[in-house]
């Protein structure tokens, strides 16, 4: 049987049932704030049981929790439109979808007005028209209550079909725990540091803290742009839902950032005419991208289940949960998402390179070292081998693509070495210390990143040698490794978000 996604692969090779789970745990403890009251205890236990299905017991100065085997479908994918699979007349919102996000207060004719504006668009080859096309669809989507979603989305689909007859539309139901759990971790952490009384006062004050990642849009902004040189679709998102509109082809609006920067007189970071100097592009077919979409959502659900589990970052020896450390990791995950989305979303090479240094800093710190730690031959081998996890039609091709990207980066950095110090595919410093080419790239990038901050972990003499036998330029190809490392993170999140409790579950 051909898979429902439209690929020619059998279901068992495409959208197979994911049996991965996090094993059950019990006996883990959370410290209670010293100023906690019986009323707060009861309210908290009731809230946790109701929203997370976790059993929590008051054991005098601590809460003890018991969590059954767990796998949460934070993002649930349902194909609602594809002409060649479902036929346009069968479009419908998944019957089990239930609104939990607050509906916006809008005028009664808000949806009607946006439908009219959408119908008036006759051509989307112009970027402004495309932006409006996306905007009007988004307005209709988030303003429609569950009772009107099917009707309104059928009208949206009709317009989408005019421009992309081979496209797909997926409805993504977002589990409320995607927002609830990070807030619970943050609340425990805040109470641990500030106490119950001040935490309660802050809630009713004018002081406002950062909200969790507001929608699922950033996940899919990344997904549609992971393969470079154009986008495979776009996402519209509201709290409890996302709408994925996949073109069925790759669409490229070239050099938009260049045009914007040029008009402002700030185009210093661009190459002449906005020409990209031979970026390594990995293109996939529409069928392969359908398989990748389902694969990507499964990996996100695994990662979120792992990251949002109470015991993931607990202390193995004491069995105490550390909500401060847990929330720190969650904020780091959000920073990674925003950084990757920004790096993929701009065609300003200078912005890409500078943001990539920030991204590498975070990834290396999570890994337990400096940037050079990401460029060990053993780590590269692990990265490449991880791509065996991709759908069969992509795995070997993406591995080859990743090897080429890393080799191009290595060759670019190596070509900047003073010829006298480049010896038989090695870099030999004036002091006599040797690097293989790949390790030298890591040392050079670490040194380049830390020209202001110092070079912790290496001697000043080695730092000077690594830097000053090279041209000192940031590699033009540096940002091309970002989607590769992000894919590696999706496949092996425990490499970066280390758990003492759950080992070898990925």
C-alpha cells in the first residue's frame, strides 16, 4: 500500500508507527520552598495531576513524583489537503481537535474581509503579494474557532490550489503541555530561588517575565528552510494549532535581504550583486520532503518529550529534580531555535557568519567544551553516522552532502594557512605542535571567536600561533554547517542535553 503522504514508499518505510517511549520512573523528589503552605501544596498537587497526569505526593519538605511510561504527541500531524491523495472535497479539520487557546477578540467581519483580500490576489511571483498571501491565510486561520475551521480552510485551500496545485496542507494540533510544562519548571525554579510569597506578589504586579515559546511556528520555519536556497513551504500558527502549506516544489525569493540592506545603505556584508559564492545546496523531491516532514515531527516530539520530562535532568545520586537547571536547558533550546531560524532566514552572509559563532558557542558549551570540541574527527564521524536515522531515500545522500560541506569548510580554512606551515595535510605550528586539518579548523574557529574574550583552555602562545599563521578571515562557508548540526541535535538530543537518568534512549 502506498503511504498516505503521497510517497511511493510502503507505509512501513515511511509513516510507520513510532514505538519510542521514555521509561517509567518513580521516587524522584522536588524540594518544597520553606514558606510553602498547606493550601499551596494542595493547589500545586491538584494542578500537576490534572495537567500532566503525573502522580505527586507531599512527603514533608519534598514532593515525590511517579511518572508512568511516557510519550507525548506535542505536535500531531494530519494531512487535510492534497489533490492527488485526498481530493479537494474531502478537506476537514481532524475530528479530535479541540480549542484550548484563547480565541482573539476581533470584529465580526474579520474573517470575511481577509477572505476577500485573499481572493483578490492574482499573482504571487512578487514578494509583496506573497507576503500578503501568507498574511491573509494566517489571519483567517487564527481567527477561526473550531466550528468554522473546516469551512474557512476549504476556502483557503481553494486559493492555495490556484498557485500550488501539487501542494499539501497539514493541520498540526499542538498539545497544551507544550506550553504548560515549561511554565511549571519555571515556577518551581522561581519559587526555589524567590520563595512562594514573592512569586505570588510578582504574578499580580506590573512586572512581566518572558513567555514560553508562543507558537510552534519556529519549528516549521526551520523545517521548510533546512535545505537552503529556497523554501518548501510556510507555516501559520496559533497557540493550539499550526497550518503547514507545502508548495510541492522549492520556491526561492533570491537576495531579499540584499535588496533591503542596499536600500538602507548597509550592504557591506554582501558579495557583488548579491551572488552567493557556490553554496552547497541539498535539494529533495516533493515525495522525499513529505517523508522528511513526518520524520521531522516525530523527532521534535521525541525531543520535546525528553526535554519536558520531570526526571530528565534530575540528580541520579540524590534523586532530586533541579528545576533551575531544567529551565536553563529549556531556555537554551529556545535560543537554539531562534538562532537557527534567523541564520536560515537571511541571505546576508555576514549576519549568517556572526550568528553561527553564537550558535557554535551554545552547542559547544552544551557538549562540554569549546568550539574546537565540535571539530574532533570522532565527533564528525558521529554526526555523519547519525544521518542513518533519516528516511531511507535521504540518509546516504544527506550524509554525502554533510561530508562535502565540512570538507569545503576545511579546505577554505586550510587554504588560508601560510604555505610553510601546511605540511602533508597537517598544520604544524611554529612551536612544532601538529593538527590534522579538521582539528585545526576547530582550533582556528575557537581562536577567531575568542579574539576579544581570550582563549580559555589553551596557552596564549598556541592561541597566537593558531591565529597568526592564517589569513584571519571568517570562512564564507561557516553557516552551511548550521542545518547539519541542527539535524544532528534532532537525532541525538542527549548528546547536547545530557541526562544522568535516561541514557541510550535515542
